[in-house]
């Protein structure tokens, strides 16, 4: 469950975007996507390092290059896309050009870390809101399907990048911080003595099987030094397609991502915010 991954969708998507930007028609777009297929590749062991972000950059580079090659007359067989789709577990017969671009709906990450952390962290937030204090916790047990935590490969993170793919640290940050934002996933945030102490008290009891990051549910049990254990079970995190983020949650995310522009952006709708960001960033 923690072996190879396929960033091919990023490369083919980048190729499609680049081809559209170049004014290509349907055949040109398909050819560009087919040319990007051979460039697909990547591994989960890159998670928690700069290579994770660079895989996205490599995908964009491959996509733009494929679009330019297609525009210059390079040939490719679009049927390669069908073979690639089967390779990554897709089924072309289930796709409809008339359907939505994201069939199940768009997932919004409210915490700036791996999507596999969104549900466990949201569960921990529920216990925190009920008055659970970090210093009172002896042990925290997380029970969930294996597939739901497959990308979380760092059990003892020491950097911010590793913290983004660490179940123990995500749980610790969700309990320690008023809001686990960008500052929580820095080297300093992960290195906090309180966080390092707490993450060592987190235990995962993974259930065999599962196919996706939201399979089954997450069951989180906090066992205090004194008193009764506290427990919560969560199927969907805030921001999931089946549990859309509230306007307040979206505004908070935009504000954090906008940084110095937060005050100006948060009072605008999405189109206005995008226009302001383009203006300020010179594009």
C-alpha cells in the first residue's frame, strides 16, 4: 500500500491544459495527452521531501513539452490513453464527456497537508472542542482502513514536509493548535517538544483492505491518564464532496493562502479575489 504511485494524471492534465492554452483542437489535445503518457512516474517515498512538490513541477514540464511537440507535428496514438487509463485502474467506459469534470465532487483540504490526514485531524478536532487537553492524554489510538492512511509514511517526522505525511504528527497538531495552518507544518512546528512528545503517544491500528482515502471511517480514541476514554468516529471530514466546506471555512482557507492579501481578498467573491490576486502578482 506504500509502494509506487502514478502521477500520470497530472502530466496528461498538464498536457491538456497546455494544448488548450496553445489553441489546439480536440485532435491536438488528445495527441499532447498521449505524448505525456510515457513521462508518467513517481513513488510515494518522495512524500515528505522536496521531490513531492517537484513531481508536480515535472508533470507540468512534461505536459507543456508534450503540447509543444504535438503542435510541432510529433505523432502519437491517442489509444495510448486507454492503455494508460487501464494501468492506473480507470475504466474508459465509465467516462462521459457530458458529465462533470470531477464526478464525485471537488474535495477541499482545510488543513495544509496530505488529504489522508484531513479525516483523522478533523476527528481529533472534535475531541479537542469537547475539552480534551494535550497534557491529559496518555495514549491516542487511531483505527481506520489501511488504504485510508497509505500515503502517511512518516511515523517520526522531524521536518515540516515530513509532518504533512505523518499520522502521529497530524493528530498532535490537531490537538495542540487552535488552527493547524501553515505554521504547524514548518520545521519549527514539527520540532516543538510538545508535538514530539504527543506524537509518540499516537498508535495506529489499521484494518486490512480498503481502496481509497475515505474508505470506511476513522475511529479515534483518546485515553487519558485519569478518567474515562473519549472516542469519536468520523466518516467524512469537512471539505469532502459529501460534506462541503462552509462559507466561513472557505474564507478562512482563502485568507490563509492569500497571506498579506488576506484582508483585501476575504471580502470578495471568488472572481473578485482571483482578479485581485492576478493584479497584485502582476499577471
